[in-house]
């Protein structure tokens, strides 16, 4: 127990900052323009009997700032850009945790995805992309009688 407080000496971060070993470099990839950091949008992918449903956290973005595309017929691509907040030289910043910059997520869709029937909607900072599934056709099996 005596070791735990020593981890926090000189730090005002919460415990989650310490527990995430990838936090310091997870978003430090160079971006396409070289001035922003590539930001990772968190995405959940669930499969229902009727569809594949993707839910992406994009807080603070408008639908005009997010793009949903299908590339090469089977790759769902969700991208966008979170703008940098204008900095006033009179302001004193104590902490900056909200990331800005471009984000891009790609998912290879399964064979049963109807890529021509994809819908997307945004509500309360969550982008929901629904990809309907084709009905799996069972192979037609015909018995052949064996003659003598």
C-alpha cells in the first residue's frame, strides 16, 4: 500500500491516467496535414439477426463533420475531423484532455452485408450506422438415386 501513493507524487491526474499504459502515445500518430493528431473514435459493432450495427462516439461533432463511406464494396469507413478550440492568449489552461484532429475507422464487412442498403443517423453525440444483412441461402441439395 505504501507504494501506491508514491505513484501520484507531483501529479494531479486521476487513477485512470496511471492505469492506461498506452494513453501517452495512443493518439500521437502524425496526421495527413502534419498539424493535427490522428484521433481515434470509439466504435462498438454488434450483430443482430437483421443487421450489423456500428455505434461511434463522436461527441461535439455535427453530422456535416462526419463521413460514412463504403470503399471497395466491403470496407465501411467512418471519418471526420474535430476542430481545435480557438485559443485566447488571455486564458490560462489548467488541463486539456479533449482531443482534436482527424479520425478514421475502417471495418471489413462480412459477405452477408447489403452494402447498398446502409443507413446512418446521429443523436446525442453517437453515430449509428446500420448495415442490413442478406438472408443466408441454404444450399439446395438434390438427392441422386444410384442405379444398379
